[in-house]
C-alpha cells in the first residue's frame, strides 16, 4: 500500500492546528472567567469596605449627637439617611463626584467624614486641600444648634474664659465641653505660664457671620467655635505658608491636646490653616478615636468601639436593623 505523504502531513498539521485552536479557545474562556471573578471580588471588597466605613461613620454620628439623631433609614433606591429628632432626614452619601470646593459648599455626611482627623501631633502645615473637619454639613448643624440667628442665640450660655464671659451653644454639651477645656488650660497655665500668651485674651466665640469670601455660615455663627489670642501668622489668608509654619512650630501642643480631649478640632491641622481656631466637632474626634485601618479587616464592623456601653450597643442594633 502506497501512502501519500503529502496528504498525510496535511491531515496531521490540520489536527495539530485544530487542537491548538481549541486549547487556546478554552484557555481564553477560562481566563475571561477568572478575570470576571477577580473583578467581581474586587467590586465585592470595595462594596464591603464602603459599607463598613458607612456603618462606622453613622455610629460615630449617633455617639456624637445622641439627643438629636434618633434613627437610620435606607430608602427603596438604596440611599441611606440619618433621622433627626425633628423627623428630618440627612443623606449619608449623595454619590456625586465633587471637587474640593464643591465639598466645601455642598457636602454630604460621607464627604464630611471622609478625611481622618489626626489625633497625633502634626509638625508641618498639611498638604494642599487636606482639611479634616473643615467640610461641614450645615443641615446637621442647624438641626442640633439652631437654624436661625434667634434660635442659636436662645441656645447660648455664658462660659467664663479668663475672667470674661463668652456666649457658647449649650446644646449637645458644647458649652460644658468648652468650660472643662478652659478649666484644664487654666490649671496648666499655673505650671506653664508661657502658654498664657497663646490663649489670652480670647479673641471670640459666637458671631453670627459668614466665612470671609463665601456665603457659608461660620461655625462661630452656631456658637460652637472659639478663637484664642490672635497672631498675624494664624490664618492662611493673612500669612504665607512659611509664616504659618513658624507659628505652628511654636504653638503649645498641651493646649491642643486638652481641646481634642474635649471633642474640639484644631485649625492648625488644616492646609488652609487657622491656628487660633478650635471647633466643637465630636463626630470628627470620635471617628478618629476609634479608627481601624481597612486592611486589618477586623470583624465585626464596629470593632474598637465601646460596645460594652449600653447606648453604643443600642446604636449598633439600630444601624444593623436598618442596613443589614
């Protein structure tokens, strides 16, 4: 029998080519499946991290404003809200992409809590547009401290700072916290008299005004901020970054620590520095105090919070019921 080698080689080559193509096709299908599964895992991880952060943010808010936030709500479209004592709802995340300026002017709760306030000492002026706590949700402030000048004014009580009385909002323990902070500062000044030159005379507290150059109410308008003794290097609009750094270097950190212990944030930890400025923001301090890095992935989601506290446990249950 005579074998046609040419035809035989052609058939063999065809079989090899077919097998190779089938193998490549199967490999491509498998790779695509792996990629899709990987993408799905990444999306799932992102979603899980987002939900974890959202729950921790809301818990921080409920701990910060216990008499004013009464519940949590998830709408049919998936949007999440905190429910205020008045019945009004404030959205957690409007899911809009925003520039830094847009966050300043139109923040939601997620924007406000996105940057972690550093409870450690910061030696340098913060990097550009790093202003933890400078982004504010005004609807929240109005619910807690008053939605008009007359209502805010009716909530003020005198706090004596260095022998003079200053109006500060009595709601949500703001005025009590300021009084306690100054009692500790006064005691400290007896041991370290050099801090007097940074604190007294106090520059001011309540002043129903807008932030310079904007149509946004100052936190002073809500009676929740205090400016200590003023220096020409204190404010980013008055001073160069070099002058601000010089002032920052000399500022007594003992004073800063006392204020932070009483739920005040410091404008010296903003890139738009405001070194004489301390602002009562318990939600910002609480989030930082109990912060856990995402990569630690410690469960449950409220890990690190004082869950032995009956009120905190109540808030956790409210959040889980609304969002799980």
